[in-house]
């Protein structure tokens, strides 16, 4: 079945590709939806709704604390008053006016244990490994994936909860990981936080946790170490993961139980293509998934809509002629989703026809 996608909005946004195939998009439950885009030595923050309404200037522009550091996943407070940057050797909170509010120092993400530093905070050590951070939806806490220690005897990756007001460490969870990179996913209940840790060929680690102000409770969901945390149901009905290499999509309860599975349709040879990592909840009843261009499976590339409860396919999306809308997607949870045209620098917002 073919489903005609309806173009709702279009806006030029240079660098906006990281909204659909990276971690520049940040959504708050019942609040702002923002694009955090790195542009040279600054971070530009756009309110997505204001952008589509015609406001072309960024909401906030902040100098990057470490201009040579182009890794890490950063986060803005719900009220827009500060940004927390995930650096190579520190997590730093910066006010909307560019002033440093606090800094939480940690070990170096550089892959060589015990390597020396010059003492210059702007020094960037070799390696692409990085952590991530996320301000809680109530603005009270910062969750951060960091390294503690420097040498073989004390080096440890940890998940920490920090006080958003002053950067004090409130809780720490040691992790059994050797990270390439990570990202957080905030649960819409405002209580739970998810952490997805990529370890390259060694697999994926997935953790959920909650902090009640006194106790950190965590769930280790890593029996197979091969699932990437993608999105959380807007109505709290579960979360989505994609297998490390895209072989299947799973819907889980918060405790990790698998509620539904979707595999791409097999080709003539009986083999199956692989899902892209860009997928998620269009709304409470609908999931969108994408298939990349693949010479082995010609004609399969594109986007599909699935039932959010069963992950059964509803149909393949058809886009207007002349509009480039392939590749990964970013669902917004309100019935719409984003695509990006790299050739034109245009960010498009779409919806399915009513009914």
C-alpha cells in the first residue's frame, strides 16, 4: 500500500542534516523542540517551531568551550537558560550569555591510558571517543556519561547524575564499557533516562535508570549487547531499539521485554535488507522506519509506516515529485517527521494524510 506524504513546512537550514542522522535534535516533553547545530566555533540553537514559523535567526548562539573539540552530545535546559557541553575532559554548563556556570572535571576520553596533557584546557587529545549529557526534563539534574581516572588502575567509564545548579555529583553508576560514543534518550514520564553506548565492533550497551533525589536505580539490558536505543513512545507504552547492524526493529517494555518485532521484507533471494538507524514514533499510534539504498535490494529504499503496537507495516510512503526525501528520518511524535535534502540544505516537515 502506498501512502502519500503531505509536505507541511520547508526551511533552509545549513548543517541541518544532523537533525535526522545525528544527535542535534532535542525534544522536551510538553515543551521545546530544538536543533543544536555546531557551526565553526559556535553552537547555534534553533527552536524548531519558531524556525518553521519564519524565525530564521538562531534562538541562542554560544561559543564552544573547546573550539577544537567536535565530539560529544550536548544538551540545553528546558527553559533555554543554559547549555551543558560534553567535552573530552569535562562537562561544562554555560549560560545563555556565554558565561561559565560550573564545570565537572573528569578523565580523558583519549584512547591512550595515562597519556600526558600539556595543561592547556584547549588541548584536544587524539581519538574520536566521546561521551554525552542530557539535562533532565524538569531542569534539576544533568545526566552525563564520563570517564573517571587516567591510568590502567583507576580508569573507569561512569554514568553520573549532577546537580544542574552547581555541577555537584549526586550519584554515580560504574559501567562495563569501552566506548566509541554514546547518547541519552529522555523518557516522557520525566523520571527515567536511557543511555545507549556504542562500542564499535564490540557491540552496544543499553541502560535505563531513575534518580529520585536520594537513590539511583538502574536496569542493565545487555544480554545480547547488540541493540541501539532509538526512541520512546510518547504515551509511555514502550521504547524502540534497532539491532546493531539493522536486521530488525523491536518494541520493548521498560523492563526490556520484547513486545513486537519488525524485519524488512525479504528480497527474491530470501535475504533481507537492513533498517536505517533513523526511525521512531510519528505519534502514539505510528512508527516510521527507513531502508537505505542497497545494490543487493534495488527498489527497496524509502520510508514505511508501521503500527506502533504491533510493528506491522501499514504502507510505504510516497513523496511529491521533485522533492528529495530519502535517507534517515526524524519523527517528532506529534504526527509529523523531518527529512533533509543535503543537495539544497532544505529541512522538510511531513505528515501522513488524515484518516
